[in-house]
C-alpha cells in the first residue's frame, strides 16, 4: 500500500502571535512544529505500516525551513520525504502543487490534517480529493483497513457517522484517529535512520497566482479588566449576567 | 447575485443557517444585489426563513441516500450557481459547510474564504476579515475574483431577525443529477438531545480543577439550568474524562458563544485561542493568579465544589422569578 501524508509546518501551539507592520507574521522567537492535526495522521500511517505493511511518503509545501518537520516525520517512521519548494499564497496554490506532484503516483491512501493551526482554512484536503476525483472523509476520527475495505468514522455536526470506502481515498484527520497518548515521538534509532532516508526537493514549473491578497492582520481586542465577584455573593454574578451582559 | 445555502439536519434548519441568511440579507443591501436562499431535503418548513429576510427561496426536495453525503450537496449547489450566474455563495463554516465548499469552489471557479467573521469592510476592492492563527489573530484579505464563496464562522456575525411583510417567492426544483456516492454510510450516531457546541449561545466548560469525571454531574446540571452546551479543556479530553467532541481550544473546537463559563481551567494560551472570542467570559478558579482572569469579564476566586452548587441554585431562583 502506498500512503501519502501531507503535513504543514506551523508555529507551536504556545506561540504568541505578532506581526510586523500588520502585514507580515513575525517569526522571531517562534518555534515551528508539525501541525498538531497532521500528527494524528502521521502516527496512524505508521500504525498501518506496522500492521498491514505500507510505504509512507511525507510531503510538505514550503521553503527549506520546513525540512525540520519532514526530518521529524521520517524519524517517526515515514519512508521518504518530499518538499515542494514554494511559498504558497493561498490554499488553492497548495492543493494544485500537491495535485500536480501526486496525480500520476497512485497513492492508495492520502492523509492530511483537518486544518492547519496557522491559517485555519481547512480546505486543502477537500480541494485535492476533488481534483483527483476520489472519496473524501473530513474530520476523520477512526480508520481501519480489513480485506481492502476502509472502515471509517467521522465527526458530523452533532454526531458521528460510520462509513466504508474503497481505495483510493483521502481523509482529513484529527484527534481520535489515534489517541493523544499514542502519538509517536522520534526514537534515537529513528533519528539516526532518518538521516539515511531520501528528502527530495521538487521545484514547481510555474509560478502560481492567487485571487486572495493579504490586506492587513489584526489582533483581537484585549478585554477591559475583569470584574471580580465574591464567592459568597453569587447572586451578584447572576444579576450582572442578566443586567449587564444580558445573556440570561 | 448572492446565493445563500441554508443547511438543514433532521428536517430542521440549523441555527447557523439563520445567521447565513442574515449575512446574505445585509450583504445584498450593501452591494445592492438580489439574494436567493437554496435549501435541500424533504419535509422542511420554510416559513421560518422569512423572519431573517429570505424572500426568494429555491427548494430542492430531494434527500440523498445518505443525509451526510457532502458531494451530493456540492453538486446541486454548484449546478444551480452555474446555471443562474450567481457571483457569491454564503455558507456556514460547520463540519458540513467545510466539507462541501472546496468542491463547490472548483466547479464554480469561485475564490473560497472560510472562517469569515464580519461583512466586507470595503466592496471595491472587496476586503473581508477572517480568523487566523486559531483565533489568536484576524487577517483581512482582498479578493480580486468577482465570484466567491464566503464561509461564516458560526456565532460570529449573529442572527438578525427582521419584520418583513414582503411576499416570499418559493419554487421547487428537481435537478436531474446523475450521481452515485463514492462512500457507503453504515450508521449515524446522533447526540440529538445535546446542544451543538459550535452553535451554542451559552457554554459551560470545565477543566482538571474538577478532579475527576464523576464530578461532571454538577457541570451538566449547571448547563441544564442555563440551557447551555458542555465543553472541556484539552487535558480533560486527553485523559478520557470527557469525549473529544467536547474539547474546546486551539486544537479542538473553536467557539464564539454569548457566554462562556470556565470552571477549574487555568487559561493556557492554547485554551484561550479557542474561546477568547466568546462575547462574555466568566472564570471560576481557586487560583487568584490564574491567567484566565486576564481574559475574563467576570471572575470568582473560589472552589468549584463550593461555587457551582450555589450558582445552580441562584440561577434556578432567577429563572423562577423571571
């Protein structure tokens, strides 16, 4: 089985987000990691490889800085890595670049995260599956393979759906695909082996345009001071929620 | 021309659909354009949509074999959009909305912008604001494409009820969509009696300060007296005290309710990212230095086991008096 895991290289969840002149994300002091949603899919792919046998390619679109995340993915258990050397302007750029690279490669299973925690658009997986014309399961929280049939679970609005599909398929994963405690971390042996694995760099042929142009970033408005209520005077809180906040 | 997709589930329109219609109505006034609401599914009561300004409705009275077959919905919406030369599609950024918009954007050549929180700040050029960095910031984008899909973050724009006396144009269409699903749906487990978290106006959330899953009874009781949805912090879902579907925060669900009550949650930056756009935040914590107080509107320093029962009885008293 051929598995492709697409990852994003994003600011660590503890990062404070700041901008230079409201136009550029200030990366000074920010450490970058594999997008948390993608980590569940990456670990899942390694479990599939252990149980069913598979070859895992991990792919990222970005400049050379994202190679640290690709190396980590190799150390966790991916067999080879590909970096598409491009700084994307929007989600459609990313999807087109990935599609162009994989369209002739016949992956059985393509795993992405539900969204990346930087731009949060959550549309790349849906775009790639439509371009490839293969089934797509979004917000996937369970995947098992038996007799060449893919058994899936996904979150829907207000519930969970159980599904079946044939290969090839694209899933957008999140927590539940594997549990947080089962997430794989690189072992010393994995790190050593990753050094010998191939990380290829692909240069896109054409420069891609975008219909979206950043105008400016903004930070959320900071709340005024917090009104403290005495724990022996809960009636006052109820009163404030009614009269001032008007929420009850 | 604007096309608003009003999502339904179990023969009922979703609350987020009223918000999408409200948004479509305001945008149509702003750009001086007509707007049409499209609905899909059997046995829907459309009269309610008028209260949010829908006066031109196109209804497709077909249920797909499986209610959650996203591609079926994408095909119908794309088909109608292309036939009638619309320019803008408004949808809600629900799980369903997120699953259908990428496909629609490709078949209609629309630019797609998700997690939108406001009306465009400018029409020429078209500039619109979306959430980025998991609610830690916003980005304003200029969209040069005339055709676009705007996916609205639930509870961000809000529902605007209007008094309308105009007649509603209502037509039914039966498109001949030649379509076979690529997926086979086996079963659906609905948590139907619960309020859906992204759509909820009021949310009660608790963290490790509750000490164990058995103590969630009082959280559920508080939610029940308030009519709120229940949520939890990441550590609580990671150790299995509560289901993943209740995890709010940067890597869980992000919410913008009218009221968020955080009990026994210290307020790490990852948690705040998912909840800080709540309009009102109440924090209850034993630690007076908990960082969450800095992001709160109202705070109580106290033990949840002391404060919550008192809060439940005060709310009950308030509800019976009002």
